């Protein structure tokens, strides 16, 4: 019998972050897909297997959960190079988009085919049967609308197949994915769990646990503000907005192109220019170092003001709030701007994570803590029942 492998997957608007097993393997894939054909040109086909599979994800996906089934996709970095690349639309619901499922299945398949997992999953010819126990999440507003129920049942009720086409190392392999259990957590609550508990869900932050706090999660396409009181998310007070950093990054990219004639490949390049330690807000133009401060400051300050307005509105409705934590990839991009606005207004008690990796991986880490705890408790329960049954039989 196949063993069920623990996985925690955060399908973010910008990228997918995934942790497997006892956090023994992690994956980070840009959330971009592009429709493709069976074949794709590879310069120097003999070198295909020397390349990194993550850089060349080319797959066919079959699942009853998909609105459009049996399509072929380029995924992640490979998709960013396509003219027809698609990213999640600002108005969309994560739980209802095929793209969310394609990214989820691709991520799981990339784990299942690894040599290290050959002991766990059964392989017959070129087909691998992989069973997972999944912890994932949805934005607060989707959970409030009850969309988590349909999303979960779509995943649980079927076998989902990923076939690797022209993908380095894995060409010709098929993975049948089944879920033994799926747990879907509200994203804001997950961030809170990560703040106050360790891997075994022991409380590590006693100061924080009974405070009224806000968690403002700034993503690529949306911002969620979770209101935590008495150790629970206050669903009625939680807010979700269609406001993220993607549009601003796109504007910066476009202005750099128009003003300096420099074509940046993706939004990721813009983030690198804004956040890197050395030569921040500088690019090379015809070989000479050039500042783009004027462009980045104007656009990002404007977005930071909008984010700050949301903070102020939610805080006013929850006047006894003691602190707001900013999390998510967007918080890293806007950190200095939001701090500047807050200081100039003698504003609120706000906190950012200095460790950027911690901020980006916060949701995946939280899902991992929660799903691991669920499996632990479940295993314990089964063992107790078996022990009792043995006693009775004796």
C-alpha cells in the first residue's frame, strides 16, 4: 500500500511555495502557466536531461476537477518566456480557477517523481501512484463565502494525472495523484498560527497569544486583513481587497522600458531591483549604472498609501487592536514606504518581518504545522483504537 506523504502548499498569486514530508523538501515555482503543444523546441535536445526540471516544466494535466481538461501547459519559469503566459486575474477566486489546480498538481507531481520518493510511491512502468495528505489555504473572503467546501471535494473525490512531456529528467513519466485528506485553512489564521506557535503547535509567543491583532497580508493581486481576537479570526471583521503589488511592478517595468529602453524579463526582475542589498533601485543602461529611484519611489509610495488607508479603516473599526503585522511578498516590496508613512503620521504599532524568507514562506510553514499536527493526532487516535480493540479481543 502506498504511504500518504504530507504536503503543505501555498498557491500564492505570485508563486507557489510547497513543503513536503518533515519539511525535507521544498519547492518554489512562479505562478505562471501558458497553453502549449505536445512538442516544444529545446536547443540541443541531447542536453535536455542536464537541465533543471523546475526550469522546464512542460506537462499534460488530466483531472475531473478542471473546467478545461486534458490540456498541455508550460508552467513556472518556462511559461514566463511564452507570449501567451497567463497569471491570475485580480478579480478571480483562487478556488475556482483552473490555474490554481494546474499549479497544485504540477507541484505535487514534481515531488512524486523524485528518486528519493521511490520507496514511498509505487511505480509501474512509467506510472507513479502518489498519495498525499494536503494542507493548503484560501483567502479569508473565499472561506467566508463557503468556497473551501467545493474546492476540497473536487480534490478529494478523484484521481488527478500529470504527464511530463518535454521536461528535463522526467520526460514520459505519468503521476496519478490521490488525496487521503485535504485540509483548507483561512490564510489570515494560518499567518497567526505561524506567529504564535512552533512546529509542534506549542505556544512560543505568550505575549501575543491573547492580544487583539491585525495581520495584513499583501500579495501579488490581493490584500487580506485578518482580525484576531481571543485566539480566533473574527470572520465578520476580516477584510479582503483586490489590491496587490503586481500592477505596480508592471507599471515600473513599463516606465523603465519607455524612459531607459531597458526590457526587464518579468516582475521578478523589478522586485530584485527594489529589494536587493547592493545597488538597490539601479539598473545598467548601455553599460553604465543608472538610478531608477524616481520611478520606483513614485509608484510604490502611491500603492503604500492605498495599503495604509486599508490599515487605517480596519483599525478604526477595531479600535482595541494592539499591533498589526505585515506579511506576504508585497509587504517586502512596500516595507520602507509604509514605515515612512506611518512614522510621518505618528501612526500605529506596526511590525514587519526582517527575514524576507520568513515572510514569503509564512503561509506554507503554517499549513505544514497544522497538517502535521492533524496527522499526528489522527495517527495517535488510530493507535489508541487498535490497542483498545486488541484488549477487547484478548
